[in-house]
């Protein structure tokens, strides 16, 4: 459970497990990509990359339930009502599993049409067809893991969530090596390793929720749809943010096929892996701070709430600068993980990363701005930010920039999108706007509390 006050050191110690969890979750796709590119072929990597957007649907819905319901659950815990908090957990877990199973059956039934829509054809079809089966079968397990992760944070147990992710990620790495390198199973080995890693990590988390240590208790009962719908609305921005990853991947895949051919698809796979990893770091910061915001909002601990906001701004600023510099200055090293220097995809990816790196200066700000409104129970403003970024700003930039700049313009899309979105976020997260949309009126009297506390700790 949470304390009534929080220092900067305590904030960082709470945040680290959440960041690590999201980083390990991103390794499922990245580890598959590494072993496939090194021990199968660049065509196989391109095929796997084309399949990845379908997972975004499940991740998006799972994140919507976990973020939206988790925020309400944290608020109820802050109010001292663990029974109501458990209702959110039970209802959303049941709905999420049912959804995952239904979508899995539909996707398997229409797998051929799905592959055609994603552009998996020609030399890439055999790889994509096999990998897609495993990707689809993971649906109910992925969404369950998202629920477990979100509600572990909601009850103040990010370390348990971290252990779950480390276990799953480690097993995935070991099994990928065994299945792909030793047993020569190709992309089937990558898919099977991911599936088993997720299942085993779920068993670990499930045992925690059944133990006496867990504040949240699962109860099988009739689904309360009003509760579920409210959670979906509150978490809708997180769903849009996750769908954005799939939409972004699909659009960039389409553009690179048109301008660079299959070498471009292999190159964009590396760009998207890096982008996915960086975005998950920012996601870890955003959703890691959300339970703190929600709990103190519910408990009316306004001083602590102001501190969390200031701490997060400082953390995102430092992290953004570091990640951008790493990607910019070590682009060659990052690409060499996947390709030899004599591979055509290598030069394309290196050039692209040197430009895309600038997007990471503002990506964290934009993700946190959206997540903060969700944590404070205003999912509508959060959804406006996420929806505008993806389906207005990104869609418009993807259409206009390549027409003006040609093939090189593809790599400028992400930085331009983040800059425009940041202007909107900076406006919506001003103190006057926060007071307007959340009803909180405490920023004037607590403006300097967090800065002073941070200076004392440092």
C-alpha cells in the first residue's frame, strides 16, 4: 500500500520496477526479432515485423482495461474501500479473458485475409503464415498479463509485476535460443518461445493474487457492465496510444515497401523495435506514476499529488535527453545487433535512426500528459490527446511529408508528430487547464513543495 507522503527517492524506487516491467515486456518482440534476423533470414524478420501490428489490438484493449480500471481501483484503495477495488479487478479480468478468446477464434478463422491485409505475400508469406498462428494464440494470455500488471501496480506492488515480467522475458530468451538456434525451428520457435514465456509468467502472478498478500481478491460473479464501461471510457486513451503503435507500424511498413522494397521492411523492423522499446520506457514512467496520482487523488493528499507531478516532470526530462542521445550516437551499434554492415537494410536503418532519435525528446512528455488525465479520472481529455496524435497528426504527416521530401521524408514523420503533439500537451497540462478539467485547486499553494523536497534529497 501507499504512504500519505512521498520523497523523491521513494518515488524513484517505486518507479523503477514499473519501467523495468515495460522494458521486459518489449523484449518479447525484440528477442524474437534478434534470433530471427541472426539465425533465419532478413526476409523472416520482415515477415515477423508485418505480423506484429495484430498484437496491438490485444495490447490496446488490455491496457485500456488495466489503466482505466486500475486508476479507479487505486482511487478506491485510497478511499479505504478494498472491496470496491476488487470488483474492478474481478470484472475486468473476466471481460478481458472472454474478449481475448473471441478475438483469437475470429483471427484464426480469417487468418488468410488478415495476412493479405497486412501485406504478407510473396517470399514473406511462408514465414508470416507460421508466425501468425502463434501470435494469435497468445491473445488471451497477453490480455490477462496486461490486467495482472496493471492491477499489481494499482495495489502498490510493482515489484511483483517486475518479477513476473523478468520471469517471462528470461524464459522467452532461453526458449528462443533452444528452439531457433539448437532445434532449428525457425519462426515457429520464436512464436512458441513467446507463448510459453507469457503462460509461465501468468502462473507466477496468479499465485500472488490467490495469496493472503494480495489486497485485491478475484470473485467469480455476474459482470457489472456499468463498472466495465466506465473503466473502458477512462482507459480509452491508453487503448488509442497502444493502437497507435500498430497503426504506426502498418503505415510505416506500407511506406517503406513502396519506397525501399523488402529491404526497407527489414530496416523499418529495427526502427520499430527501437521505437517500441523507448516508448515502453516512457509508458513505464507514465503508468508507473498513475497509481500514485490516483491513490493520492482519492485520499485527497494534495501535497503528495503535487510532488508526484513535479517528480515525474523532472524524471521524464532527464530520461528523454538520455534516450535521444543514446539512439543518435549509437545508431550503428543498435542496427548491428540485427544486420551485418554489408546488408542493404543496415544502411537504411542507420540513416533512419539518426533522424528518428529526435522524436524521443518529446515522446515521454506526450505519453505522460495523456496518462495523467486518465489517472485523475478524466479519460476524455486523455483520449483527445491520444486520438489526435495518432489519427489526425500522424495520419496527416504520413501523407504530406513523403510527398514533399520523397523517401527520406518517411524518417521525419515521427519527430514532426511529437513536436506538434507536444504543443497540444503543454497547453492541456498547464495548471489552469488541470484545475478546469480535474476540479483540483491546489497547485498555487503547493507549487514549490516538490522542488524543495527534491533539492533536499539530491
